[in-house]
C-alpha cells in the first residue's frame, strides 16, 4: 500500500465522517463546523490528485468566505432543532436498509477492483505547466460558452433574490445617505437661548 | 471563438442582451410603464424568433468547440418555445395586473427561463445541458414563489426547489459516472467511446441517475410528486408557464442525451426498459388519480403526468419516427395546455381564481364562446379525433407498435379511454349543469387575450385537420 493510498483513505475517512456529523449533530453551529471539516478533507484529496489550484480555491472561497457567512446566518437564526428531528429515529431503519441495499448493488455490479480511478495525470501529460494555466486556458477557450452561461445563472440568482425579498412598504424608516451627506450644520444643531435655571440638585437654599 | 461561432449563437446573444436592457428598464422606468414592459418583451420574442430562423440558414453546424449545436431540431424546439412564452405573456397580462404581481420580474424571469431552454435544446455537451437546465429551473422556482403573500405559492415553491435541487444532484451524479466511464463530456464523444469503454457498467449506473433527472423534469411518475402542488399552488399565470415551454425543453434534453445517435444511444437496450416502466407508471397515475380531483389546476397536473407517459412511449421506441412523434406530442401538449389554462385565466378576476371544476358550472349559459374553447381544449387533451391531441397520441402509439412494443401501445390506449372520463366531466359541468347563483362567471374584457386564446384553441382544430406539415417538420428535425 503506497503512501498516497494511505493518505487518501485518511482524508476520505474524515470527509465522510464530517458529512455524517453535518446531518446528525443537534447543534447547527457544530453541523456547519463539520461541513468545514468535510470541505477541508476534500481539498486535501484534490491536493493528492495534484489539482492544487482547485484545492486552494475550495479552502479560500468555501471555507474562508461561504462557510463563515453560513455560520453568521446560523447563529442569527433562532432554530428549534428538536421539532424538526422527531421522525428521524422512526425512519432511520428504513433509510439504512435502502442505503445498504443500494450500496450492495453498486459493489456487486461494479466489482471492487473496477472502482479504482484512473491515476492522476502526471507532470509529463500536463506539459510541465501549473494547473492554473490549464484551467484558465480551458475555461476561456473550450468552455467559454458554459462559463458565460454560468455568469447568466448568477444573474438569475440575483434577480430572483431581489424579486422575492425586496418589498417597498410605506412607513419604514430608511436611511437616506444622500440627505445625510447633504445636511448642513444649522439643520443638525439648533441653538436655543434659554434663561438659566435657578437652583438645581442639592442646591437648596 | 470565431465569427461563425457568434453567428450561430446570435439568437441567444440577442436575448441575453435584451434581458439585461429590460432589467434596467424595469428598475428605472417605474410603475407607470408596466404595459411598456409587456410590449417590449413581446418585441424581444419576435426578434429572437426571426434570429432563430436566420440562424437556421447557417446550420446545421456546431459552435464553440462542439458545445452548441445549431440544427433543425434545435430550431424547431426554439421556435415553439418562443411561441409558448409569447402566449404566456399575452394570457398572463390581465391576471398580473389584477393581482398586482410583480409584472417586471415575471417578464424578465420568464425570458431568462427561455434563454435556459434555448441553450438546453442546443446543448452538445453535458456541461451545457446541466447549465441550461439550471437556468430554466432556477427561474421557474422564483416564478412559482412570485406571489409572496400566498402561503400556498410559497409552499409549492419550497417543494419544487427542494425536489428540483435533489433531481439536479442526481442528474449531475449520473453525468459524473458517465464522464468516469468515457473520459469525455461531449455528447458526440460519449456516443463514440461508450461501446469500447472498459467501464461499461459504470455508464449504465450513470444512465439510471440521468434518467431520474430527466423524469423529474418531465414530471413522469414516480418523480411526479412536485407537479400537482406546483400547478395548484402557484399563481395561474405561472402555472401556465410551467406547463408550457419547459416541456419542450425536457423533450429536447432527453433527445440530446439519449437519442439522435450520439450521447447514451449505445446503451439503448438498458434505458428502453427503464423508460417503459416510467411511461406505464405515469400513464396509470395520470389517468387514475386525476379522476378524484376537484381542483381544475390539480386535475390538469395529473393529466400532464399522463401526457408525459405518452411522450415517453415515443422515446421508448428508439426509432427516429418515435423521436419525431414525441417532439410532435410535446408541441401538441404545449398548445393544448396553454388553451386550457388560458380559459382559466380569462375567467379569473380579483378574489376569484376559477380553478375549481365546480366554478365552471353553466359556463355555456354565461359565455358560450369560452365554453366552446374550453371544450375544444378538453376534447383535444382527451384525444378525440380529428383534433390535434388525437394525432399526437396516434403517432406515439404507432411508433410503439413499429418498434414491437405492442403491450406499451395497449397500455397507452387503455389509459386514453380512462382519462376520457375526467375530461368529459369538465365538458358536462360546463354544458349541462346550471350556473351557481351566488357567483357570476364573467369572461375577461381584455381584447388581446380573447383573440389570441381563440386562435390558440382553433389552432388545435386546424393542426388536427392539417397535421402533415408539422409532422414533416418534426421528422426533418430528427433526421437532420
């Protein structure tokens, strides 16, 4: 057993463990943290496949930005977890049964040996260039059309989010940045001359 | 990328640019120009259709290194999708105005969905299929949820979204297996390398997952659970959209993936049986469960499931005649469902959806013309000769018999007879029941809706009598 295979099993174990924890942990914050573990293990596996760029992007974008955002959202929401999980134990045996049968079928049909993936492209195949170069070249030449289409899909996402959440309700207190900036000193503070008050606290004659 | 590439995708490029302009127009023009949004969208559709026709002259060709296929089938499906979206805009316009739904977003999201459809039916690569499909479904989820104050619509959108995301995941998983077996994402490449692939069984696994994804998009049983809820829960204008153009996209996607020589065609013996099971299940559920429905939109949803069963029979045959028959069926279904939902939209007004079968009681006495149009749509959906729906059914059954699938054709014929019952019930309610006293049915006064709806329903008769040219066009689309 080579060291690469050992490393693969190590990372794969934690990836699967993290995925299981995501769906079984009671505390949503813990679940998000296990998702981070899954992503990190997957990034390590990609690193083993010599896809360094994708591995780093996964960590920077998903773990660094998306998951932190997720964590904020989960912490802000007041989720009652227990109610959503009531049926879980009841359905668990059936779920496990179905999953076991599916797994058995897959293993039987494919044979364990056939599941071995082709070896990663060696440096010679890649022409000695970093895989950022390869990804960039493929994205902007052969995959240009899908790349642009993906950009349009993101636009749809924005339009849908705005259409579903933006409400113009009357009587809502908005901040108007333009008016805030344009305000002049005399609008802000009004000096009123008042006669000085006689006496005060603890100044009894 | 060359000029040739750009000329081939010109319709899509134009549509993309116009959507962006329309988005800005809607954001800055304000509520006074809502009607302008409608007419501008129609203009965009007309120009896109003209560009599709023009692009056909360049083809058949592939562009962007095989990502995009410009052939007769793509042209046919695109033109009818544009027609369907135009019908949706005309029929939905009074409804959106009365309900004060966000008309601007409705138009832009529907056009985005159309862009997804056009990319999907032209896809020459698994990546393009997936992205086109996501574009279509993402816009559809948002459209279903557009009526934010209705809990039913929100529930429907949620169900649609969760199940749709699951189906997309299955599809993607299957695609990754096929990629693992063949080492290529291009459909032509998959068709070429699959027969010699050492990982043949892996590809068969992939086919199972891909078929699950396709069946979900069709709404074929047992992947139909979302369909009745979405049809019933969403605003009728959106139901009309979901029931029309996306079905053409689904048949285009299925043909690109399974048939037409490339793609997964080498695995035909495997997927033929699976499709036959899906078809029989859809026919059974579609014809039996629809009988007990009292909601008209829900009944039409189950009828859709049944119709998708017929469409799958055509695909099952695996011949080019069968493929042409299923394209013909998809076009027929789209025109029939726009007519049926158009009548519901013509009767709906503020606070009254006209979506119960009981609501149509005595429609003939109130508005004989609308009742006649609805009867035409119902007879056509049921497959009564000489209407459009009859020829569609006849062609798929004929294709099944030619492919030695006599039992499948018999199942289809039996299902057609059972489903006749619930279509005729609508006709009976309209013509032989007396109108309810508490409610008066008032037909819409919107002139363009009345005229276009009449044309749509009469087209069912006209295309039934002169079905030849359309069938020739479908056959040309398949054989190239």
